[in-house]
């Protein structure tokens, strides 16, 4: 059974720091992995999608990597800003299956 | 439309009343999901629609919950005889099915916040 774990559950860092959020999954037979952010009281915003054949995706200050063999993905945020404060979730699509398996999220606070 | 649209954004109702929540997916997205998110909790899968296939209702918590979707357009989630435990944000999402090259990226609406008094 596929399980997705995000560590840490919460993280607080000063503005300007580079940081890494972690997502691990137990079954390497994934179709893709997606990172989202969720602001309080809001829906989820898609940040990056990595297909199983890809190693990384970049968007602005965000870089997501994928290592299927070790069951890991990282979300790297460069030069963090207070506006990056949110909960970050990762989710995996199982191979040829529409069901997404969700991590519990990492709550990120960037202190001005 | 440009994004996934949900209505109402907020709904306060009395215990025992029925409520209907609406989701308008991104045009062209044949796949549609409903999730529930209780305060401070993760996403809870409710139901999945894909085109004209039979929906996956495996996540619906009780027979008080039902959902409909006509073709590849609007979906409605209905909760009958609401209970206080139904209070949550109900999120809708859509994407292309996984057999397309550009598939997989999931787009969410802003959610419908339901409060049952």
C-alpha cells in the first residue's frame, strides 16, 4: 500500500534562507508526483508536477526533484519570503491510476 | 472557464437540512474529484468522475452523501440531513485523464466552507 510522508510537519525559518521540504513514498511505481501549496482557508495551488520519467522541475525560486528508486522528492525554495508561508503538500499518482495519495503536509512559516 | 469554480464559497446551515455544493471544472477536463478537508486535517477523497464512466464513490462517508455530474461539465455534491460532523471545506479539483501526454496536473477550486449548526 502506497504511503506518502512529509517531514518535517512544521518549519519556521528567517526570511532569505534557502530551505528544503521532503516527501517520501513507499512504492516507486508512481505515474507522477505533484507539489501544492495551501494558504489558510483557501484551496490548493499546483506548484510543480514531475512525471515519473523526469528528475526535476523548476519554476522561479522553486525546484522539485524526484528520485523514484529511493522513493523521495524534495521541494527546494530559494531565498524564502514571508509570502511563501503556507502549507506545502505532495501527492503521488499511482501508475495508471487516477487515485492520488496525499502527504499530510509541511506547514512553513517564514519570519520577516 | 479559466479555473475551477465552486459555489457557494460559504454555507451555514442547520442540522438536518440538505445542502448542495456546485463545482464547475476547467473546460476540457474530463476528470473531476471531490475532497473533504476538516479543520486542521488533510484531504479526504470523496468521489471521482471520469467522462461517462461509472464514478468511483468509494470515499463517500455515508449514504447521506451523493454526487452527480452530467457529461464533462458541472458537478453537484449533495449532503442530506446534515450533521455537525459534516462541517468542513469541500474541495473540487479537475484534470485531464492520465492517458494524455499533458496529463496529471490537478487544479483545485477555492472550496465551499460548510458549517452545520
